[in-house]
């Protein structure tokens, strides 16, 4: 293994900050494969963030001299910069001390939208590619790239925010539909659609068909973005939503059935109490000398019923 690979392997020392089985590739034009992290480290391209987590905030700067883009933009030094030796283009990567949960029903909206705003501001200041999703990055442990290391591996979100004009980038109603904002927008939209659509599968309870339908719908919505997400990221979102809604709908369906049963029992009990009250009233009216037909007309029942009650 070459010297640079040995120097930068410490970036992978904490396996919790990397996917256990990341996507990786020798050439992105030929597609990606899933490998163990150890095997993926031999590839020039690797998935940086674990599913549903933002550990590394990555920016693609496609111009010569990209390695100093952070200085020109007056930003904090990145954790590392992976530079293309041929054209000077680079990926600039900032680590997050506290990873942010994304694409998951358990995610908190506040830190996610905070991160969206930070990434939007950094993207603008760096003049980075708005269509780059950050899924696959240049592997800093591979000798194909020239790697420059920063003084710190991670920052708090508040530290990153101090260097940009954040209020202008804060999403008001929903995140922008570029960068991480696309994941949030897709997740929110797909979740709302799925809560209703899943009801059609209550009889068959075929999860495979349900997940396929959710994925197809996610791809359809992804096509509306100016810069669509990669299909791998769309699959992460669809998988998360389909599993969550499927579990919740089973509980909701069972609760609905139980409510209907309870209402039925309650209705039957109420009806029985009402009949009992009418029966007692009929007997009292009969003792007063009223005819069966008069009692029936008063209580709104058939006179044969009154006869039975008064036996």
C-alpha cells in the first residue's frame, strides 16, 4: 500500500462514521458496487455517509484551483480535500462532530433544516456543483487523488454557521430542492402520500408490492427536481418511508377495527338500555289503563312488541 493510503487510513478509524457496506467504484461511468468497507477502500470512489446519516458535508468544486476554494470563500478549513491530479477539480469535505439524521421517520426537523441552510450557504460561497448529492466521493485513502488534510476532522454545526450569512439560506416552509434539501423534500412528500396509499394494501398485506410502489412513486417525484437525486439515494428514502408507514398502518388498522368493535358493543349496550327503559314505560302505561296500540304509538314500537313487554 502506498504512503498516502497509510497516512489517510486514520480517516476510517471510526467505523460508525462510515457505511458498513458502502457503494464504491473504479469508474463511475461503469456504475457502482456494494462492498465491505475494507474492500471498498481499494477503490478510488466510495460512499462517505452511512444510510440516513450526514456525517460528512461534501462539496464538488469543478474548476482548477478548487483546493483553495475554501480560502477564497473565507470558510473554515475542511477536514480533507481530495484533488484530481489532472485538472485540479476537488471534493472538499467537512466533518460533523454530531451527525445529523436524514431520510428517517425519527429525524428531528430543526437540525436537519439547520444543516440544509449551512450546506446551501457553503455551496454558494464555494461555487460548488448544485447537482452533486454527496453520495459518492473521492476516496481520500486512494493514491489516484492528491489529498490535503485540515487541522480538524469535525465541527459543530454552529461553528460552520458562524462563517456564512445563514438567515438568507434558512428554509421557510421547506428546504430548497438542491443538495440535502432534495432528500428532505422527497421524504416529506412521499411520507404524506404513503399514509393514504398504504390503505389499498390492507387486504393483501404484500410488503414487496408495497415497497415497489413506494419506490416507483419516489422516482416519479425525484424527476421533478431540477437536479434529481441518484437512484441509490431515492431507494434509501423509499425504503425508509415504506417500512415506517407499513408498520404504522398495521397498528392503525388494528386500532380502527378495535374502535369499531367497541362502538358496536357500546351501540348494542345503548340499544339494550333504551329498550329496557321503553319496556318499563310500557308496563307503567298499561297499569294506567292505556291500550296496547296507544302505548305502541307513544313509544314508537309495534303493538306486538308492547304485548310481549306487558305479559
